[in-house]
């Protein structure tokens, strides 16, 4: 019912109903999460943290509710709190791979590539076919300028998901890094064919066309974007 109120843009009705849910069942992870998500939408950060923390405290260590709280901390520019919670999850629930994945992502954004690879090693050891793990490891290798290793990860991913546009885009970046600009253009065109509104791919292809002197295709693509 609270969700329906939200769809009607009735914020007061949504808040009232979510509060009633929490009052009716104070130990409900779902009720606290719904109220916390509502406060995120209304940008009431303090109350959002309170409700998401309540949900996390009620949930098992390896659970989406705790992952949600870690994501909240990271977006709220509290990376240390996010990492502390994620490390606790990996220690007490080591088989819950989403926590390892989030640790790897945070380390990558902080350019701590060795730490990111350590977390990814855990994921890929338990699940060698993890597409998310392969994709992020490829990006780490690319950031480290390990072009060969990055290419292998992205190509392996595309064997399973040939229409995954971001992998085509990342492969194009490895080609640029290796100086294979013509091949990079082909990969960017493939990414745009799959995802016509893929902004980064459109800008990347336009940049390569400008460098090659093909100004008109670049202008047309940029005007369309």
C-alpha cells in the first residue's frame, strides 16, 4: 500500500503506511527497509540511516539488508563505515559473495587495485564463471595497464554474454591502450549498435573519429547525442 501511495506521489500517505508497517511488526526487515528507502527518496539521510541500520541489525550477517546499509554508507561518503561492515560480513559469512563484490568495487573506485584483486580472487575461486567478477577484474587490469589480461577477461565474458555492451566498450579501451585504434572503432560501433544511447561509447567513437580526421561522422553522432 505504501508503494502504491508512492506511485501516486502521495508522500505523506506512503510515510504513514510504512510507519504503520514498522509499528505492526517491529522485527520486520522488509518494513524497516521500505521505510528507510522512503527516507532516501525524500533525502532525509538521518532517518534513512536509522531505518536501514535497524533492518541490518535484524537481518543475518550475509544478507541484502546489510549490503544495503553498506551501500548507504558509501554513498553518504562514509567509506570507512561501509568497508568495516563489509569486512565483518566477509569474515562471518564468507560464502556471501555480494559482500566480496562490493569490497572489490569500493577498492577499485579508491584505486586500491591490489585489494580489489584480492576480493575478486575469492569470488572467482568460488564462482569461476562470475560475469560480474570477470568484468571488474578486467577493469582493474585495464587500470593497471595489463592489456593482455584485461582483454582475456572481457573476451571470456563476451563468449557468455555477446550482447553485453559495456564489455565491448571496455575492450575498445584496451585496444586504444594497445594502439589498435581501427579495432577500437569497430568495438565502439558494436557497443553502440547494441545500446544506441551508450553515452561513453558514442563520445569515445567521436573522439577517435576526430583524431582520424573524420569530422562529419563525429559531428553527426554528437548532435544526435
